[in-house]
């Protein structure tokens, strides 16, 4: 299962970076983040950074909440709804005549 997660994150990240197949890679990315919210981050609450204490001048932080995951999901939804930009691979694929 870990290999599927790693492959999804890598391929989705590359897809988002080059603007290629955004509509296809956004669905598994959102599912992956939703699974992370419900299986890992939900018990720690909403706030992403919790200060547990300071010792010897160094801050000690607790485990992250699900705030960042919700932000990533919202960003992916915006990319999906926005459509291809002029410099994306998806825009190039849409303009290219099929012959």
C-alpha cells in the first residue's frame, strides 16, 4: 500500500507541475489526502502546528492536524476547476489537431 501512495504522490506532483493530465491525477490525490485526514491527522485536531513546549531555547512541536490537508484538497479542486493555462501540457494537447 505504501508503494501506491508514493507512486500517486510522485505522479500527481509531476502532473500538477507540468500541467498535464490534471483532471486525471487530481482524483487520486484528493482521495489520498482524504484517507490521510481520517486515518492519521483527525485525532490531532484542526490546527497544523501545536507548540508543546520550549526547552533549552528550542521549540517542541506536536503532531500535525488536518488543516494542511484541507488546504491541499482545496488547492487541487481549484486547479481542477480552473482548467488548463496557456503554458500547460493540457492546453497544448487540446490545441493540437488530430490527424
